């Protein structure tokens, strides 16, 4: 496929229920390294013209997207742009045409996400709870010889 909106592939997830017409359905996230996040639907058993469909086109909260993944289910996506905090998008709110999201405080140095936690920080290690937006921190200090 040559669609530029497929740039920066990040993650794929099989949907828990079958598509009513096409059977197996997958959701894919693209946008690493660019400023826009794209959510795609892929149905491998659909006719060729119906296999791929871009569902959402989301503007990130800053410059290039560094982290992009589904949360534990298919209803939430998290993104982390350079010099910005982690943003959690709620995908099933789209019926009104507006998607809800929340920014996770103190998550600007996040370098990894696992389960409900964002981890990171070059000098002060921070653990941000993505669900409760509570930060736990521990100063790591530096290793200097004097």
C-alpha cells in the first residue's frame, strides 16, 4: 500500500468481535515520527476495495509522535509526542464527531508504557499512573567521581 497515512506503523490489535459483513477485523495505529495519528481498520476477508479504511485522523499534542499504542483494550489509544506529556484518547466517544482525551500530568519524559503505568526520566525517574494521573518519583542522582 502506498497511502502516506500508513507512515510510522506502530501497533495492531484484533477486534474482540467479528465485523458483521467481513469477518475478522483488525485496528492499526500509524503516526510514529509524524504529527498526525491515523487509526485504520483492516478486514483481510473483505473485497479488495473494502479491506482498508482509515477511521480516524488525530492531531497529536505536539511535534513528532514518539510512542503510540493501544491500551489494554481497543477503546483507548495512548500517544506521546516529543516534549509533551502522554495523551490517552478514548476512541468510542466518536459518535458526536469529537473524541475525548486526557493528558497525563508529569509524563513528559516517558520512554516506556506498560499496563497502567508510564515510566521514564533521564535524571528523576517518574512513574505516572495512566488511570489515576498520580505521579510517583524517585531521584536517581548522578554518578560522579570527585
